[in-house]
C-alpha cells in the first residue's frame, strides 16, 4: 500500500489521492522557483500520512539537498497550529523562503503568521481548490470527485468479478496554475 492508511493490515482495495507524487511535484515547483529552504508544516503524527513528507523529501534529495529535520514543523490540523508552527520557526530564526503545509487549515495559519511578520512567500497546501478561496495559497488539488469516481469504478469491478486481486489505486492530482 502507498502508506496513506492502515490498509496494510487488511486485504481490501483502497483509493487514495496522489499524496506522495503531489507533494514531490509541489516541492519540485518551489525548488524550480529557487526556494531551497522550504518549511514543511506537517501532521503532528507522522504515521498518519507519511507519504506527503516522503514526497517533499524525495524532491529535496533529487535536487541534491539533504532534508533538514528542523524545517519539518509538527502541528495539529488547524489554523492556530499552522500559525504557531511558523511563528516558532521564525522565533528560532530558521531560514526558509517557502512553506508547504499538510492541510489547508495549517496553510491559512501559516499565511497569518507570515503576514504578521511582514513576510510574503509561497504557501502550498493540499485539498480541494474550490474550498480554498485565498489567492495566496497554492493548492495541490485532491479532487474528491475523482476519488469518488475511482472508488465507484472499483466497487463495480469487484461486484462484476469478486475474485479480483486487491488493488491500491492512486488518483491523479492537479497542481496550481
């Protein structure tokens, strides 16, 4: 399995968004813009979705950059925690020129902290673009319609052929323009 869930313990089909590939591509885009020090406001429990962090680290390594543990800031999944994580990184005088956030709440909090310090930099997050109206956010769009359609297709296939092998399906993502 892709690491998004605990399905390794079960023999069931899964349908997951392209978390690792989406994270890798987002980090690659930031690196292509010249951002080499990227703060990642991450889920406070790394075991819950390790593939987003792995994608970020993959892109850094591809660019010849050793991932720095101090640039991974664990935070709860809400705006206040995202704001606190960025404030903490700034208080520690960590050098970074872009932020990636595990979820949109953390990203909105990161923007609040950056604005309070008079800083402007790219902030990337994951979610559904239609729910994130803030133009400052760059969204790795994990379209729920695509996820739902893939799940329905897999259920229909399993009904038609109950003996199908278990499959871990990863749906595509859309990057910001």
